[in-house]
């Protein structure tokens, strides 16, 4: 879906991913474009894992999630 408005919704959040084979990945103030006004933590976790093409993911923790209005950076 192409976004035509100048201001869209984005989610800003911190995350911690633990891999089932060891190790992990952390991010803070990470931003993703979203469709709609909100996204639940489970959907957000799925989105980030798929978007980053991560494998062997054990758990994903989402913290400090907030929705902001800002022009989307990535186009479909």
C-alpha cells in the first residue's frame, strides 16, 4: 500500500531478541513504519523478526513502545 500523506504513523520502541542457539540482539529507539494507529507487541515482534530476516529466534521483548506521526521513510 502506497502512502500518500506527508505524515504517517510509525512505532518507536526498544527491543531485545534472544536466539535459541545462543546470543542476542538489542536495539533502542528503533523505528518502523506501520499501517493504522497501533500495533500490538506480538505483531511488532513478528514484524521485526521478518523485516530483519532473523533465524533461530527464541524470545523477543518489546519495551518503551510509542506511536508517533512522522513521514514514512521506506516506500512500498
